[in-house]
């Protein structure tokens, strides 16, 4: 699959966040942009930097995705766009109904495939449904070259290209600053101070999210993207390995992955929050990769209730699908032993 041939027009950019910024910046200002509450901070900054307003919706705790009915509850006269990510690489047929709804109501639909490159939704390839679609080849994504994003659309992108060319070129200092930024953000999140997190979003970090990339990075992206079918196959095999090695237990739930999904990570929800914290510590002490991504960002921006998003934030664990088989075996052994003891 050639991602750049999915639509009439495509553009290689600094990252998926850069692509979202370029779309919004060229099309609208001071509009409300709807997106799910469990989301990476990188999807929120381009909304703010394009002088628009993020509006969050709750998610489905079975799939992690925003639900059609939850999204349309937040639509009003000032809604400019809806960003619909395939969370954790999990596709949703809701986007097909959402496309029809957005067309009738003159709302831009941005299909966020940052964690789902190579996915399919019914007879559609991921990236062919929204008015615009964005992909990522950044750190820990399906195709990981450490950097880069792609914007695809059937619409004219002349104005987007002009805006893109005004951005600064990527440099190595950005990675250093981004690592520092991530540590600071995680500390605030772990402290549970939503007001300070909101203040964090008011700081100017645009150089970390809005930039151009050089031809060397683009060539690397093209080479890796050409191997997407093999990458998809390997990820599904690793996902099945987790399923095979991990004992069935009432201590956790698995996300309901839909047909055509491409798993970003092996994701589960640990029912007991204290058990989850203990498991994270044990795994990290054994130098094994574990993550509790994604947080519920919406509560830092509004007083709305995001009960499912809170549920996801407090119970989720995910594991890399690029890890080696020995590490996957160790992770499953540790979790199996822990869940047996905790009964």
C-alpha cells in the first residue's frame, strides 16, 4: 500500500500534529474542534496553535473510540471540524456515518490514522473516508522512523503547502526539548493536577509540533511505508502471541478490536487500579516496557463528565508490539503470576 496514493493529493510533513495544524490553520479560526477525551497531547496543540478551541467527547470503554452519538451531542453552530482518531489502531464504522453527517452539516472531518496506518474499515482503506486524513511515522507508531507525518486529501492543498513552507526545518534539538517536555507533562499528570495541566497547554511549545522535515527523513519514511503489509502481519502475530501466553483472568479486560484494525500496542484494562500500579512497578523494575497511555485530557479543559475516559485512564496498560519474543514471554509470565496471587 502506498499511503501517498490513497487520495489525489499528499504532503510529507514534520508530524501528524503538523498536518492537523495546517488543515485547521488554512480553513478556520476560533471554531470548536471535536476530538476524544483520551488522546495524546500532540493532537491538542495544533488546535490551540491554529487559534481554534478543543472540545472533548467521551469514549466507548469497549473500543477506546469516540462514539457517533457522543460526538453529535457536542456539535453546534460554531463546530468547524471533527477529528476522529482510530484509538490504539482500532477502527470504527462510526466514521462512515460521521462522514455523511459532516457533509450535511458542513463540518470538516479529519480522519486520524496516526496509530492505524494500514487499517481497513469495511471496503475502505484507512485514510480514504475523511475530508482529510493524517498519518504518522513518529516514535512508537505503526511505521516508526522517529519522525514525520503525512497529509492526504482529494482537496486542493496549495494553501496548505504555502503554510507548510513557512515553518522552520526540523533540527536535533527538538528531540531533546521534546523529551524534557514529555517528562514535565508526565509529572503533572501523575500528580493529578488538572489546572496545572491546562496551564501547561497555554505555554508555547509550537516548535516541538510544527516543523518541516528534510528529504533524508522523507526517503526513510517512503522506504518503511513500502513495507507496511509485512509490518501489519508482524504486529498481528505479536498481538496473537500476547493472547496465547496471557492466562484468561477476571482481573483484566481486553479492548474489542474490530476487523480491519491494526494493533498499535497490546492493550488491556486492569480492573483493580491498585493492582495496575503494582504491575507497572514490577514490570519497570524488570526493565520491561509498559505504558499507561492515553490520559483523559478533557477534564483539564472543562467541567464535563468523561466517565468512560476516566475509566480508561485509570485502568489501561499497553505493551509494545515491536518487543522481542523473550520480553513478551517475560511480561506475560509476570502478569500471570501476579493475577494468580491477587485472587
